[in-house]
């Protein structure tokens, strides 16, 4: 399968640096709107390039972390 990354995908992928990243960190580090990051993360997940994992943090809130494969 050939996956072409556009400029938004590339900037999002560059944020990962080999570690899981929370959505808020992706938004902050890319400078993109939250909705833009979500759209592109969902595209990358559908192409099998990114995995989502839910993690429970100590204050009771669940956070989604994303990992680039």
C-alpha cells in the first residue's frame, strides 16, 4: 500500500519522535487547530500508520495517546 503524506500529515508525524503523544501535545507542537489534527490523525490511523491507545491518568481523566508506527 502506498501512503502519501501531505504537509499536515508530515508535520504531525514529525512530532512523534518515537514516543506516544497525547492529542493536546500534537495540537500544541504542530500549531494546527485541534479539528485539523483529529482529521489527519484519523486518516493516518485508517492507513495503519498511527495507533491510538487510551490511558487512565491519576486525576480520573482518560487520555488518548497516539503512536506512529
